[in-house]
């Protein structure tokens, strides 16, 4: 039986789409947030959609449209304010989870803190007990946590090099 | 800053746990002041809050590079911790209400200035050359004369010219907070085109005791400032 290569390509891409949709559903099924419908905007500002936040995993934001369809959008394609909203939601959920955990455990674990003997972090200089990121990429990587939350950046502008500043 | 403020354990913990830190050497930048080089093991010399504002600036930005808080010049550990704590609060508020970040930054700084005792007309007034002139002048704090903390603005200083000296520190704090209030979420690339909008157009100077090669010792002895007030 002879099958054209175009047909195979179409069949393969359809399978990938179905698999992606299934995996997204599975991915976010256990991670449902409060269903608050809001307007989401893409990074260009041209496209908008009304949907509720469902979850986040590995750079993908899952949104449930008003017709109940579930879609996933890359985090970096959302507007900066939408990205902040996602981080806020994740942070809120993380705080709630932590609270539940702490209530369950009577033992309070001390907050981990680095010291001078700790292993050096990549692209980082440790000076005066502080880890100074040396590249823009390492700053952004460190500021965007894996769970979607963020840390602010302390940018020190100084006259002089690391060994001689005021 | 290195030998006094960044070496403080509380500051180190705050910065490592709550912030991502990076630095830029402003050597050659038109906004940079002047400084004699000094070695890391120099004994810290006398230095007042806000001194050398063209030489050091603590700028708090979002990971996207938007400025939401600034503090220029020298900050002792207590003052630096206060600035960092305030920055954390503003950043948390921004994350909680991402649609209104600019308003949050502006409001937070205005509220802070009001809490520090600034009047509405001072906060609303436009920057003028007199302010820059005031900030460029030599501050007695820079050579170890005790100055009031921000929360002590209401106190009465003693001695001739006390109100003038008090006003220098006050103006530095006002100018920094007004910058963030009037330019909420300015992108760092935009800021780097004209840092003088924050630090002024004058040239300030800073040097440690060893860099001065004893000159500051002579100045201090002439001014009859006791050693205990000069050392930190």
C-alpha cells in the first residue's frame, strides 16, 4: 500500500495536537485555581481573551475559556501585567500550601541561608557575604523562580570595581 | 558600603534571601562622581547618609528591569535595611495587584514621604537648582558630625547652622523618593540614558581615610570632632 508523505505528515501533526491537548488536561487537572474570569492580553497587545487561570507548569499557562475550553499559552507570550498576575496567583497558592503544611507539622524548620562556606553559584561572585550575579542572564534566571514567583533585583551602581568600591 | 553596610549579617541575609543582587561599575559614566581608589581592607572612615550619591546608588528593579525604588549615596546598615524592607513591601504589593503597579509605586512613595514628615507642598514641588546646589555641598555628616536619623526630623538640633545640615539629609531622602514617585517603573535602559535625573549634574567626591592620605584626619582635628563620633 502506498501512502503519500503529505498524508503521513498531516496524520502525525493531528496526533501531536491531540496528545498536547490531552497532556495539558492531565497536567493541570490537579491544579485548579479559583475560577475568576478576566481578560488576558498577549505581549503585542493585539489579542485578548476572556478566561480564568487554571495553572502553570514548565513555562505554560493554562487558561479556561468562558466556553469551558482549556488552552495553554507560553508564559512569555503574555503581557507583563498578565505574567505578574500568574506569579501572584502562584505565590498566593504557595503561601496557602505552606500555611497548611506548617499547621500540619508542629516542628518549625529554620529558613535555609547561605554562608561563606557554601558552594559558589554559577556566574556569581561572592563578596562581603553577598552573591553578586555577573551576567544579565544569571540575574533573570535567579529572579524568576521555577514555581513562577519572582524576586526583586537590587542593582548597585557604583564607581569602582568589586574590590574597591565605597 | 562594602566594609560597613554589606558586611552586616542582617543585610547579607536580607539581600541573599529576598533579592537578586548585581552591580554596575559607573567608571566613565558622565553621572559618576569622583573618588580616590582605596583598598578593601581600609578602615571605614566617617560617612553620613546620602554622602557620595554620585558614587553609589541602590536601585531596586523588577526582573523585567523596571525601577520601583532608589536610594542614593551611603547608607549605614540600619538605613539600608529600612530601604530594602520598604522595597520588599512595594514589590509584594505590585505582585498582588499587577494591573496597577505604577500607581502602587507612586502611592507607596508619597505615603512614605508623608510618614517621614514631609509636607504635601514639598512633595509636589518641582526640583530646582537650589536643591541640587544644596545636595552638592559638603555635608558635615560626611566628616563624622552626628546627624539626625530620618525619623528624627522633628528634633531640634543644637548649634549654628544646624537646620541647614539637617535639611541636606532631608533633601536627599526627599529627592530619592520623589524620583521613584514621579518615574514609576521607569525601565533601566531609559534611566541609563540620563542618570543625572537622579543624582544631579554636579560632581561629588568621596575618599576614604587612607585615600586622603591623612588629609581627612587633619580636617577632623581642626574641627574638634571627637574620634568616637567619627568612627563607625
